[in-house]
C-alpha cells in the first residue's frame, strides 16, 4: 500500500527525532539532554516531539530499537569468511569494524545507558524494558557465537549464551575503562574477546 504525503512526512520526522536523540544523548548524556536540545537539531517544535513520544524516556527506548535496526545482520558477517584463511582474531576485528560503521560511531553508548539507568532506576516499567533490550543484545551476541561455532572458529561444546553474557560484560567494562583512562587499544580488546571465546 502506497503511503500518502502525511505518512511519509510523519515517518521522516520520527526518524529525525530518533537520530537527533541518539546524537544528543551520546554527546551530552541522558540526564543533561533536554527536549529543546533534541528538537533544535531537527528544526521541529516540541509539539512535533509530543506527536511521536510521550517523554524523553520513551524516545530513549525508541533510540535503542533504532540501534538494533541499524545493526540488523551484523551476526552474519563471519559467514563471508573461512577459518582456513582467516583467524578468529581477524574475523572478530572485521565484524566489530563493520558493526561500528553500522552504529555510526556511537561506540561508547554504555556510559549513556548507565546514565539512563541511574535516572530511571526507580521506574519498574522502564527498568523492565531496559532488561528486555539487554536480552535482545545478548541474543544477538549468542547468534554471532553460534555462527562462529558453525564455521569452526569456536569449539561446538562451548555454551553460546554464557559466552554472550561474558562478552557483553567485557565489552561494557572495556568501554568504561577506555573512557576513564583515555583511548583504546583495539588489539587488546580483540585479544580479550578471543580468550573469552576460545
């Protein structure tokens, strides 16, 4: 069914607001970002914002959904390679590089998530939704681990879910450490992931 001009405009405004939210949250943090900051980036009014979202919290959850959409298919990247000529370290490096490109460079998002959690931790509904997002992220990493097992990079007797939970914890800790102490060592990051998966 063809969308009319109103529907197309509405979808375009929604996407602008979500992308502006993602950028503002990344730059300023969740708590410091105001609705005025978000709408100023889009050229729209707060009325346009409230036409799509009931609150900043709801926008944030839509930003998380949008990030999942942006990274759709990332767990299939290793399928293009073979353990015969690509090491686990190499395939993980390639996968993470492409994943970073998919999320448009928002690679320190964990700090924003912590900020969001701190601001909303007394809201059980928001807490429940955030836990659900984490379940989705863990499932994505689990799918990656299964792909790596099927291709022969990881032993088939390893528990994909356990590895996925360890990987998400390692990645988040590594990101926070990098922010606190400045800079990252991508090689050390990849080598840590290889150790977790091997």
